C-alpha cells in the first residue's frame, strides 16, 4: 500500500477548471481570472491573500514550521491577441500575445474587449477566406499577422463604423476556449496553465478540508505574465527557499509525457532544473505511487526560470500534467490532473 494523501474533490477540480477556462485572460488582461481564483480561495480562513503590484495573486498558507518556507507557482495568463490596426474594411488586424502559430487560431471565435468595458464577438479568419472567391490562395497563403483578420459580428464596413463601436488599437482579444469534458478528457484552449492553477487550488482545498497544514509555510503565486516570459520574475516572497513551478508537460513524438501522468521536467530550453529538489519530487512520486514521468521539453521555458533569471536564489523544479497539442487546441485527462494535484499535496506535506 502506498502512503495516503488528502482526498481530492475531483468534482470541484473539474468545475473550477471549467469556470477558469471560460474566464478570458490573455496576458495583460488577467484581472477577471485573478479575481476568480481569489474569490475561490477566500473561503478558506487559513489562506492569506494579497495582490502584487504587477497584478498577480499571492496566496499564503501557514505551515507547521516556517524555517524553510516554500513557494509554488502556476500562471493564469494565456495566449491571445491585441488590436493592432482597424482596417479600412472595418475588420481588425491583430498582434499576437504570446508564442503560437497562426494556424492554431485560424477560424476561432473571439471576443474584443474595449477600453470602456464593452465586449464584441467575432472570429479570426484568413483575409482571403472564401474558397469560392480566392480559390487556391485559401490553401497557399502563408499564415501570419498580415494574413488574418477579425471579422466582427457587427454591421460595419469601414474603419469609422468600427471605431464608433468603441473599438480601438490596443483592445485585448481573447480566443474562445471551447471547453469540453468527456470521458475523463478535458479539451480546451489554455489548459496551459489554467489546468495547473486548478491543481494548486484543489490541493489547497484538500489540505484545508482535511484540517492539515503544510509541513512548511507555502506561498502560491498565481502569476499573470508567464506567456511573455517574466511572470514570476517578481512576486515570490524573498524568504522562500524553493520554488515548485507547476506548468503543463509537453506531449508529442519522442516525449515520455502523456495525458494520463504528471511529469517532472528535468531540463528545458533554460537548461537543467535543480537536481536536489527534482530528486525529492521523484522520491515523493515513488512513496505515494503518483502516476508520473520524467521528461525534457525541447522548446519550453517556465516561470521557475523567469525567477532564476531575475535573480531568485531558490531551488527550482517543474512538474505538471501532460497536455496534448500545447499552444493549440489542447487536451489532457483527469488522471493527469489528479496526479499533479497529489504531487503538490505530497510536496506540501513533505517534512
Ligand atoms: Zn504555461
């Protein structure tokens, strides 16, 4: 028999994840999602909440001891877009927020958020979208920011008419997540990294429900600028001696990661993670029989490295659920979410 961990409320995990996925939060426009996480954690009297000046959420949980405080992080910001130009047709040219290939958002529904709080619906399409008009160009056009545009669901045909809606350069645009839960799978955009935010919240809930304190005080940074590379550069309390970054594992050819396990990433584009902390996580996975893998991600950086680059003097390790088709139409499985949450619990309770 493996050692036991506090019971995870998987209904809560899925329900909260679904709400978070349905809350738009492209990098730079994350207040609604941060607020949702804050409200969800506010019911637990032990959790101390504070917002950083940068707009991230820091949730702190007092531990049985406080001589070696720990930090964990997951990010609530996602890929998205911003209005770069209102075209003479009244349609919108976008600039990308975060790193993704244009074909992964082509044809997607989207919402434009105006500066005065209005929301408009539309879709992001190739300029030359109709096969009946453009023939082979529909297939042959190279997908880039110049080749795609937002078609608003409004009767506009000039820049002036679009401007009259209150739409302007600089407005944030969120792509539809298209959340679907079926047969244990969770299919949605932006599981990176809302899946892991949900795992952290579910782990906090599990400990609180069980009346358990973490072995050491734990600080959870829900960061809000990860997709552009500097999310957790600030916001980790300086007394924290370790940082466990919790972010999706990359699934694909040559990878050990899959949608049914949590992965310990030992190296990515930023180089190796902290060996000592990684070894402790492997030991915990063995001890608690957590469904886990060890992997290397070829094109990947994490908020753990963002903190290291900013000068954070901590041990950093990275774990997370396997996510198929990352930065595309993503998918994972409840098995991976549970494994990640159990690993977080085990780390929090590790004496
Ligand atoms: Zn991520």
